[in-house]
């Protein structure tokens, strides 16, 4: 459990490293600008030279003010990420076995984190923020990341690439290093929308400005998009009809989410889904999907069966039977015994019960009572 919680530290730590690099570049830029200021101040001579130097110094002053604002924003971001790192490290440090009377609260804190993460990925940011606030786990979840991402997703669903392209501009270096196709896909979609609107000349100008630089990496896709100029919006030709399909906007949303998770070191799948799939896979057996499945098996419910569809079966090479009465292993030294009502318990536990109750045993699940002589030995092959 500690290892699963420890991965949450990675997100703010990587963000802190990125912000620290940005601060380093900004400081280097300030140092270089200060050197230019000193040269300009020392090289001024004559009235004309003084006026030119004063103009340059005024320009340098504006640049330094802009860099100062950038460094202030960077410092604020650093403090926020440091606070998240401290909170999550403290959370991991405090992990341990729950006290006997605090197991529910110990589990609820982790379940709340899983639920918040799952809701954020589904776009339910307001509900996720409310749950995080009520549970006191705001510093342990990624509300700040998904808050900005939700605006991009809503814009894409509204057929607007502007916010997504602005996000790509902010993360251009990291996306280029990861060889992301998101910006190219967004540019192609904007080109397609111009063609759809019948603005052929604007589409050609847009392609020359924004699509041509991508030609070395994505020539086949670029050529197919450019060929759309020869077709109308209602074309039935399969390759170009796909370019005009509205489902491409949903593909852009999925691609944006993939890049968002990758750049922020988030797992590509919800942690709640991972836990749920692991549990369902451990329970899934051919018998659990049969019509005669025991009602105590969660997989007898249609909802759980739908969730378990496609998951592998649990591998039970050597099964173990545990007595529900004594919680001991049933084997050749303590064989299982069946009551007339069909319930099975260990022979030792039933004999101890019979010795304490005048030779009668009672099923704790159904209340059925019988004489010890009515027990039957069970053989498991």
C-alpha cells in the first residue's frame, strides 16, 4: 500500500524540477541582460549617444520588469510544488498498519484519493474538489492539473482548438522531446474546418504557415489533408470523409489526455480502475460466470460481470479451503464435513461444537441444527 501511495510524490517532484529549470533559464537571461545594460551605460558618448543609450536603457528596464514578474510567478509555483511534496512525503511517512479501532478511517482516506482521481479524469472537477475539501486531501490530489486541462477539453468538445494550441505552446519543448503529434493533429483539424467552411484560400494560407513545417515528420498525413481541397464537405470518399467526421474531435480529446498524463507523470489509467480490475481478476473464475454461481460471489451481479469482461481468469492451481467457523485450513488432517443443508465446515470445529452442545451442531449461517452423526465427509479432487 505504501508503494501505491508513494507514486503520488512523483507528480509534484517532477513539476518542481521543471520549474527549477525555468528559474535557472530566467536567471541566466537576467544576467545576460544586465551585461548588456552595463555595456550600454558605459559606451554612451555625446548628446546623440546619450539619447540612444537612454532609449536602450528604457527598453532594458521594461525587459527586466518582465523577467522580474516571470521570476515572481516561478517562485510562487515553486512554493506550491514544495508544499505538495512536503504534504505527500508526510502522508507516505505516516503510513503504517491501521489501529484496531481506526481501520475504516485508514481505508477511507485512500478510497477518497482514488475517487477524486477517477472523477478528475472523467471531467467531474467540481465534485472532485468538493470531495477533496471534505476529506482534507487537497494537497494529495491533482486538482491544479486537471483544472486547467478541463478548459482545454471543453473547448475541444466545442470544436475550438485555440486553448489546446496555447497549451502546446506552453509545453512546446517537452512535447517536441516526447515526439508528440498533438499540435500537428490540432493544426490539421483547423485546416479541415476551414475547408469545411468553404474557405479554400484561407485554408491554403493556413497550410503554408502552420502545416508545411511538419512535412518532414508527417508527409503522408499532410498530403492526405491537402488533397481535401479537391473535395467538398459532403464527400463520400472514405479517406476524406474520415477527415470531416466529428468523431475526430473526441480523438483529439483522448490524445490531449494522453499527453497530459505523460507530461505530468500520471498513470494512463485511473488508479480506481487499476484496483478494481485487480480485485475482479483475482475473483474471476469460470464458476463465477456460471448460472449456478454462489450469491455471495460479487461476480454473480450483472454490473460486476460487465466490469470483469475481458479480464483474465484467476489462476488457481492449488486451492485452499478455510473453515468459516475456526478459520483454519481444511486438509487431510482436518477434513471438511458437510451438514445436511449443504454447508461445509472443518471436522474439528464441528466436533468441538458437538462436544459443547450435547452432540448437536448448528450452522452459523442458516441456524440449521442436526446431530453430529448426520455429518458427511467431503472429498475434494
